[in-house]
């Protein structure tokens, strides 16, 4: 167990590289995190662990503590949730097979998205999005968003999502991701901790939030993100209280995707509120 100041550690346990929808390579992210004063870092690409060896090596070269991570796409009660796995074993066969299954639907979904966009006068959007894809297994809405910004159809990524890519918009295609049970199961089997990412983003009412917490805890989930680039400070305060209420550990991460695209730079976030138990308290390096 650590000292009582562990909530003051600059941990950034959520970001993305070119192995999913981030704009930078893992080693560049590591350098940036280190330069920004991050002391404990994780790379958490969507449904993908192939960036981790490079991230781990770069972190080791910089003598920055590192844990392997992933952010798994989940469908729960007809909503998309994201579950971050931290301190996972990126070679665990069940985790790898599970993630391969989650990734496998992405290309067909992207083709359907391109059809939807074509109907509102944006031709060849899949080819356009693919120009931004470095990992052909991982075509995401973010790649479409970058392409649509390049066409001048929106000012920034956020606006593209509002106009084209969020629920009900022409480029939106409903998709069935992993079940919550499967995603938490793969994370736990590989030795990791399961953390509910950016809880404020799901806009769950109180009944659904309680149901989610009950199920998540029952499945073995152990943490929620309290301080993230996706939360306002009042949302962070709210989820700090929720973490205490549900006896969940608290995580902190920028959700950095690239410069000019993300609300928070690597490590540039408020510290965890002192009422929280940091998820890293159980890891040996702290
Ligand atoms: P996908 O997994 O293909 O559905 O893409 C999800 C990703 O899209 C998220 O991880 C974010 O990076 C990005 N995203 C989703 N909603 C928004 C938004 N409103 N503004 C900017 N990026 C978003
Ligand atoms: Mn993303
Ligand atoms: Mn997410
Ligand atoms: Mn993320």
C-alpha cells in the first residue's frame, strides 16, 4: 500500500495511439507524457493491444512507470460504454481473442457509415477515412471525422460528430460491441483491473446508473475514471463521491488523441480528489 499522498501522483492512465484512433505513435506519446511530468503512464487503445510493446519500451527508456492498458467497446442496455483494462497481460490468449472479435465488425460498420454519408452528398468517405488509418483492423469514427474536417464539412472533430457521426446522424451506424460481462471477464482473466471510462459521458439516469454499478461490481469491476479529459470539474467531483459510495477505486487519464483534438494534454489534468482511493495504490511501483 502506498503513502497517503498517492492521489497527488501525476498518473495518466488513458490515451490513444495510431494503433487505434490517436494521431501519434506510442513512443512519441511516451516522450510527450514524460515531458509533461507524467510519473505513471498507460496506453489504452480502443480494442487493441498492439501498440503496447513500443509504449512499454519507450516508457522504460525514459524511466517512466508504465502499465499495459486497453479500452474495450461495450454494448450495455443499448448504449455504448467504454471499459478500460489496466495492468493487463497483453499476451493473454483470451483477451487477444476477445479483442480480435470486437475489432472484426469495424470494417463492415465503416462501409455502412460510408453509405450513410454518401446519401448526404459525401462520396468515398471510406477511402478518405482510410487515409488516416494506420492499423487497418481499427477503423473508427474518429478517422471519418478527420477526413470530413479535411473536406471543410465541419470546423473541428467535435462538430463533425454533432453533424454526421453521433446517434441518429447520417454517418451513424448502430453497432453491437462486447457484452459488459465479456469485456470485464477478459480484463480480469489477464490479471488486470476493469475501470469504467468517463462515466459522465453516458448520460444515464439514476436508475440506470445504479443498475450499471451493481452489475459492474458484481462482475468484478474495480474502478471508475474520476478525473478525465471528458469530465468537467463538477463531474469529477460527482464521480469522486460515486467512487466512495460504491467502494470503487478511482482512475485518472487525459483520453488524449492528438494535439488540437483533445481537451486535455497528456498529464495535464487536476489531481484526484483526496477522498478517492487511486487505482494505482495496489500496484507495486507505488
Ligand atoms: P468508435 O469506436 O469508432 O465508435 O469511435 C469512438 C471514438 O470517437 C471515441 O473514442 C472518441 O475518440 C471519438 N468521439 C466520440 N464522440 C465524440 C465527440 N462528440 N467528439 C469528438 N470525438 C468523439
Ligand atoms: Mn477514441
Ligand atoms: Mn472512450
Ligand atoms: Mn479513450
